[in-house]
C-alpha cells in the first residue's frame, strides 16, 4: 500500500494520536541539553562566569532564557549559583 507524502504527514500531525491532537504540552515534545545532562548547565555556568569576569563584574548581569521549555535551564543555573555561593561562603 502506498500513500502520498502529503497524506502521511497529515495523518501524523492531525490524525488519531497525531502530534497536534495528542494533548502534549509545548514542553512535552521539546528536549534540550539541560534535560539530557546536568553537565550542560555546569558548562553554561562556567561560560557565564567567564563573561561576567571579562565584563569586570558589572553590578547587574542579566541571563535570559528564551527557550521553549518550562524554565528548567534558569532553575538549574540558579540552583548551581546558590550552591556555589553557599560553598564559597563557608570556605576559609
């Protein structure tokens, strides 16, 4: 049985159980590196720290997540910053 590409795509997107009718939220089908490994967040925090240092530690340094997820990246970054600050504050 052969089926035209247009019809196959239509079924996949709009048919029973199709992508747009399956009821998944916007983040349920979207996966980024932050979901794959905590190492991504750690690497990103190191990069952000380097940029902050290069800029001379300005009084305000904004990090904006424009991803399509639910804010997991910023929550993970904030968690690492809090942990690093807590450890830094107890050393010495």
